C-alpha cells in the first residue's frame, strides 16, 4: 500500500461527503477515509469479484455500517444513484481505462483521478469533455512517480495547449524541486529515446519536459 498516495487522494475529500471509489481492489482508500473519520458514506466498487471480497475483508470492522456499500460494477454500469456522489475516486487504473469509464459521466461531482500511465491523453480527454483540472499533485513514493488530478465538469468549452497536456496545467506552475526533477528525468528519458528512434515526437517531448525545467 502506498501511504502518501492514499493520503493525498484523501486530502481532496471534504468531510462527510458521499464518495464512490471505482476499482477499489483491496479497499485501502475507503479504509483510510473511515479510519481518519473523513467520511463514512462510501461505495466501494470493482469490476471483479475477488478484489471486492478483499475490500470487504479489509473493511470487516465496518461491516455493520449502513452507509458503506460494495458493488460489483464495470465503471458506472451498476451505479444507479451516480448523481448523488460528491466525489468519484478512480485511482490506480490506466489513463485509457479511466477515459473509458468517464465517457459515461455527465454529472458534476469532483473527480479524483490517479492514472498509472497515459496522463497526457487523459488530460486531453478531460479538456475536450469540459472537465476543468482544478489541481494536480505529483507523488514520489517507493521509487515511483504518480500524479493525482482533481477535476470537475464545467458548462463551457476549455482551451488547452500541448505543453499543458504533457506537463499538466497546474503541475507545471507549481515549480517545486520534486516536479522539476520529474520533468528533468522525463526530458532525459525522451532525449535518449530520440537518439535511437529519431522520431520527431520524442524530440518534441524531450524539449517540452526540459524547457520547463529552466523556467
Ligand atoms: C491497481 S488496483 C487499484 C486499487 C486502488 N484503487 C488504489 O488506487 O489503491 C485496480 C483495480 O481496478 C479494477 N478495475 C479495472 N477496471 C475496472 C473497471 N472498468 N471498473 C471497475 N474496476 C475496475 C481492478 O479489478 C483492480 O482491482
């Protein structure tokens, strides 16, 4: 269990709000929310039965809690009262899977997203579907960088640039040591890939990541 990541996801959740945790797996995010008395109005879902059983086991101490629900569901498919959730957490899933899940989301709850990959593509999806990115955090834990995005649907169309998709519209403005290191490492990574591939897109990615480092 990555503690800092879960702590930072939980830091976005307002006290006593109603939370839907999509792809709960072991149920550690609901456990953190319950143990820290952030909220007990939680629905934990997973596409597979086994993880859902794991979650029930993790949350055994809370089994009599009426507001804690477990639902086997592919994304939002089996969630009947989707509008009632103030927060939707989709953490530890691939960016593309998160996009597929969000295609069916028309409401205005806060989205707390933690993609394991493809974050630029996910940001593009969010911008193009009027989900404004309100905050982003970069976590470095157990030698892994991971990004958490807080977003919410707006009524108006949103504009964005290629740099914002790659670096993150909020992350790129935070300018701290961890973020600069992350951009630098990504820049060097794409620079090395370009040396072999000679593909212009790799050169461009290296340039975007490295240029941000020296702002
Ligand atoms: C790596 S775990 C993430 C666990 C937890 N959310 C976390 O961040 O610590 C990913 C979980 O997502 C579930 N999952 C994958 N696709 C899903 C979908 N379309 N709908 C619901 N759950 C899904 C998997 O079964 C798995 O248990």
